[in-house]
């Protein structure tokens, strides 16, 4: 089992210590989960903080063997202001992770997700269907101090429901003078670079585990593609995700690192529970 950089009370103390901090901070929580702190507000992107998939697939031909230890119990994150889900796959919409956060949330805690998945997500998490802010591709909405821009993603295709709402999204989030892109899960499809380049992204959070149809899982960018994407959109920094969670669906960050260095792209590979400060 890969040990977290920091976890539980040590991680929470780091999250809640704002002394002398300017700009914003990010913590990688494992898989595609990140916590963003700006001022006194927190955005929790696509958290997976349980063993639900390991338990579900334990006796099947596709076991989800966990690689990295959990960094924090979800019931400790009730202080967050905004929670996102990019799509309805369990590692991005996990009931055992999300339900405790919404049991006793801050009175104003918001849930941002694809409109196409509203009723499915609410039934899974056990919340009222009028709670989430639902988006489709190219929508934008302000939630507190954060402007969310929804970007359609291909996992593996640009799918919509019967009403034309995109089932898979990523989020460009603008706040203060800053901009972060959380990709969710996506391939590097034609048109994605053009959609992202105008935002002048400070930090791009991109998947690196690749596309392996033989494993019967939807695909993502690989490390080389993630580095190339970050460079082409002009991201000041790129941080990889979607690796070192499940043995059957991971990738070494070595290819990502090598391509970033070849391209002169600033990058940081985090350990679970590790913090990234912007600006440095």
C-alpha cells in the first residue's frame, strides 16, 4: 500500500491553516479528487474517499485493488462550500464519500454536476433533486466567489442525453485573479485545446492513465497527451491525476514527467494528501 504524504488530522490541520497564505492552494486527495482553497472558501472536486469499488468488485474478474491509502474520512469535510462531480462513474460520484458531506453540511454547501446526471446523482447520494446546480457543455454559472465554465469531455465519446445535456463534463473555475481546470475524465479530442486556450489557465489537473479498451474501462489521456495538452493550452502548471488508486487502471507518471520536461512545461506530481501552492 502506498502511504499518503499526509493524512487524517495532519492533513486537516494543513488544510485549515491559512496563516501567511496568498493565492490559492490545492491538495490531491487521490484518484481525481482535489481540494481547492481560496481565501476562506473550499471547492472539492470529484472526491473518492471510500472502498466502495474495492468491495463491489472483490469477487469479480475486474477487482479494484486499492494502491494508495485513504487520506481523510469524508465526514471530516463538512466544511467545504462546493462539491463537484464531473460524471456518474463511481470514482467521481461515490455515495459513501458524498453522503456524509451532505448529512450536516455548511448551510450553503453547493453541488455542481452535469444536468444530465441530476436525478441519478441525487438518488445515489440521497439528496433532494433541487439541491444541485446542473450544467451542460459551454454553460457557465457563478457559485459564491467561483465562476464555473462547463467544458464537454469525451470519456470515450461526447455523449448527451435526450435533452442534449452533456453526460461528461470538465470545469474551468475562475476566482479572484486565478483560473484552475479540473478535467474530470477525458480523452484529448479534437476541439478541446481550442475551448481551453482562451481561459489562460494557471493550473491544469489532467488524467494520465490512458485509454485501454481491453480492460473494459472508459479511457483518458495518457501522460504524453496530458503534457502536450497543458503546453498547448498555455497552462502555467499541470498536475496529473487518475493514477495509483486501482491496480488494474493506473499508469506510471514517468511518461508525463518526461514529456513535460521535453516541452518545457511546468509540472508537479503530487503524492496523496500533498499540497500545491499557487503562486509558489
